[in-house]
């Protein structure tokens, strides 16, 4: 099949959407499909594209999103060029991964040409909107999000949802169309390395950040945005340092809140215990996951929380606040400890892992085992079967998937 992916977020934008789009693109290509990717141009995208050599990637002129300078929106002036490209491709399926400009243009093309249209609801915008436009009354901003999401999703033949929690939210929007739960999986090959390769990766990291040598390392990876609740980790770190003074917090990633976060670290006297690495290539980040003692995650708005799974795939236990997608992934204390939104409880679990070798070894083994439930091969096969059912028109309504984490093997 010829499958078109359309997204307003893609590398070098650091986000769960970028990770998900790439994961399914690769999985579907491995199943023999051709995946054509439509995405915005970014100021740094040309050099990155030359380096990554992604097949069938088409970039379009874009502008900074009004609510977040880091994100880009494809310009409406590109509509004719996009439509001409789609006519030339003649896709079997169009899969939209955005509620914004590129998604709207591509969705209407699919409807006009009667091409099966799939959309993924990656983000609960209603939970994030206050962080980006706080000057608009909460009632109005949330009503706008609901209106926008309804208008986007209602024209899809099938809506893909990453978790059952997202499914419950979509049900509250009173959308009656068919939906299927297909989480983004993890490709274990992305995090595989021989002992020699891993030793080299770790040595390179220590050479670049010598202050990490001999320290206990807490690790966070992700987009540095307000929604990630990273200041919570600074407060937690202060409690941990009272008992484990040789602890470091490593923050990998970049984003609009980075300068503010760095300023907070300085103001709180944590500069000697916090390292900001900036953007880290995926080929390198497995070294950071493996070098770290614990992955710490305080976000309460994740649709899925892929970074927690990435950490587990490297055998690194996770301590995370049990909200939204993280709640579904961990489903209790699987792969680490899932805690309430409480700094003292969070710090106590971190300290337990740092101080009790027996508990730590058990949680490392548990992390590796639990991650296997979320491998990408199963999720790519689900998406393949969904596309087949839509293209063949054998089923007018796709039966709702009842995936619950532990069954995906």
C-alpha cells in the first residue's frame, strides 16, 4: 500500500508525536508498505534531513505556531503544492497526525477524493491549552479545544487512540465514529548495543559531562515544555540530596522552557547537581538511559509517555507520577514505581531504589520484562490490519480494539 502520513510535528521538533510518527513509519515499511511523509520545514530541518536520509519525506514552508514558537504550522499557501503531490502519489490510505493546518488540508483532500482517512488523536489539547494561552479564560479555551477536536476527528473513517484514557476523553466529546486503540510501541533494536558498544557510548557521555563520573544519576528525557512538570523534579532532587548527596539529575532534550528551567536551577542552588544536555540523538540516548540509575518522570498530561518505555527497554527502572498515559503504561508499579503527585512519596521511591540493591535489581529486571509488552512489531501489525480493512471495505465499521497493555506481545 501507498500510505501518506501528514504531521505538523516532526524532527527536529522533539515530541511524542515525532517519535510515534517515525515508529509507525518504520514498522509499516518493514511490512512492505511505502510510507510518504508530509511535514513542515524547520529552520534546522535541511541539515537534519541530509543526515538522516529519510525516504519519501516532503517538507513544506511553515510558520511558527502562535502558541509555541518551537512548533511549526504549514502555510496555507502550500495547499496547491500539497494537493498536486497527493494527486501524483495516488495514496491508498491517508493518515493524519495533526489537528492543525497540514492535517486540515490533507483531510479535506482525502474526503474529496474518497480516500480512506485515518487520524490519530495524539494529544489532549484541553489539558495543555492553559499552559500556552493563559490569558484566555479557561472556559473559553477549553470550549475552543473541544470544538476544534470534534471538527477534525468527525470526518475520519477511523480514529486511532494511543491509550484507553484517551478513548475515555474522546467519548466525552460525543464522537460517534469508529475508533481503535493502537499504542505507539518500542522497537528494541533502537536501544540494542553490544557490551563493547555500550561501554563506548557511556565513556563518550562521561567525557562530555565529567561531573557525572561516579555519581548516582537520575535521568529525564523529553521536550522541555511547561507541561512536563520538570520543576517538580528539582524539588524532589532537594529531598534526595539530603540522603544521597552524590546524586545528579540529567535533563536531556530541548524546548521553549529550557532557559526558564536553567534559571530555576540557578536560583535554587542546584547548579552542581543538574546537567542539561540539550538535544540528544536517538543513537546516543540509549547510552544515557543505560548509564542512569533511575528514569524520573513527573508529567501529568502524557497521551502515552514513550520515554518511560524507552527507559525500561534499557533496563532502567522508572519512578513516575501515575497520570494519563503514564498510568496506563505502568499500570501500577510495573517497571519501577508509580506514585501520586506528591514530592515526598516520589523522593522516597527514588531513595529506596538508590539505597536497596535487592529492590533495585528486581526493578531493573521487571523493567526489561514489562517493556516487552509494548514492542513495536505488534502495534505495526495492528495498524496494517486497520488499513487493510479500510482499503478492502470488507468492514464498514472497525471493531473497537480492547488492547490493555499486557496483551501486546
